[in-house]
């Protein structure tokens, strides 16, 4: 079993910054990718930023230039630096880990961390 734990959410004013962290532990074979997703009330979960095992990154258009994803494969950890936050960034942020065991990829999710951007 794999455990995924996020931290770093909170309340911040518009224009502020937050850094989310996520660490995976347990029976991990090989992490193929890590990422951050978010879900606002009444909306579907959406991709925010992802990073593959070779360091390739991809961002949602709405966060490009403001958010930065980074990972530490040795520590099974992924970070999301969020700058110039806007009220529309308010959501529960979920960490995703893709574990590859030669035959298939399994997705593991954290419990989510709340980010609220408000004055």
C-alpha cells in the first residue's frame, strides 16, 4: 500500500504565496510521475501541474507563470510553489502519484489540502 500526504495549504491574501508539499511512502515500485490537481466547490477536479520522472513539466494555462512544480525522486516528494495567488485559485489541492510496477500504472491520491485566497 502507498500513502500520500499533502501539507502546506492555508488562507492567503490575493497576491500572496504558498508552497504545497507531498510525500509518498509505503510499497512504491517506481514513480512514473507526480502531480497536483484541484477541485473547487461545484466544479470537477482539474490538473494544475504535473512532472514526469525525467523532469518534464506541464501546467494548466490558468497557472502558467505563477506556479512551479518540482520533485525529488529520491525522497518521493513533490512540491508546488504558488505565487501571485488569485481568489479563483481557491480549491482543495490533491497530490497524485503514478506508480509503475512494470505491468501497469496505479494512481494514488492524497486526502487533499485546502487553499483559500481571500482578503
